[in-house]
């Protein structure tokens, strides 16, 4: 039997609003995924370190602070430095659509705006992890 998808949910920076991250963590668990929530005020370095320690398949970053054009590229760079190319970096929050496109072009997975249907996120993560892990 194959193990469940392991997802790290992270809040990076000084943004103290984590209700959305907790809701996401809850519905991913309900969908059968193993979820690790890092808590508030993480750095990109802390997120990547936790992802490695927890052997996750995906990292989901919740960001409301406007620092998305700094946070996501930094996490991507750290993953690349560690030669990790089979972990999905995705997330959501208050991110302008134009920035979402730029981040996806840089190598981020799909990013989700508030109000996205939970099944859309679950289906995307499941399929993208399968693709990356060649399952």
C-alpha cells in the first residue's frame, strides 16, 4: 500500500493570520493526506528544513502579507540548492493574478486565491504530486 501524500503547511514572515492555513490543513487531512503545520513566523530556511526532515511531497505556503514575490522565489532557490526537484511548492492567499503567473513561470506550482473550491486544491495537489513523484 502506498503512503498518503505528506504536505507541509507554512506561514512565512510576520503575517499572524493563520485561520486559512488551518482550514486548508484540516480539509487536506480529511482528504487522507498527512499534514504538518509549521505554525506562524517561519523563514523560508525553516520551511525547507522542516520539509526535508518530514520527507514531504508538497509544501503549501499561506501568504497574506504581500511578500509572495520574495518568499516563493527564496523557497524555490533553497529547494534547488538542496537538489530537491520532486517536492511541489504551492500555496495561496492574497496574491495578484499577474504575480501568480510570474511565480508559476519561476517554478512554483499553481497558487490559489481565497474562495477556491477545496476539491480543486485537493485534486491539483494529488495529480501534481503523482506527476512529480512519477507514481
